[in-house]
C-alpha cells in the first residue's frame, strides 16, 4: 500500500461525515414536535386574547382553536400509545 493512498483514505474518512446527509434522530424529532406543539398553543392563546379585545375576527379565532384542538388530540393520542407500549413491556415475562 502506498503512503499517498493511505493519506487519501484518511482524508476521505475525515471529510465523509461532513458530506453525508444529516438525518434527525428520534430525540431531535421529538424536540421539534414539542416545539411545534407549544407554538400552536401559543398562537391559539394569542388569537383568543386578540378576539376578546376586538383585534381578531371570529374566523381567525375558529381557525386557531381548530389547530389547537387538533394539536392537543394528537398529543393525547401519542401519549396514550406510549403508555400502552410501556404497559405491554411491563407485562412481558422476564
């Protein structure tokens, strides 16, 4: 093996991670989902406050409340699935 080919291999190995496509792990996906959920709730609260003070119309209030309701239902469904999976793991024989 030539010394130049080993340097080339080392350089390739060092550059490879930088050029590889970055994939989000489960932790990052969960963090993004939690952030999106919090932003949806915040927008719903802001729109509701604006509607009470006369700063938003009824149509935007209904849209914000529908988005908030969908987000809460989704989170509750995911939570139920996680609890169900945890209980199933607890029922497994050791």
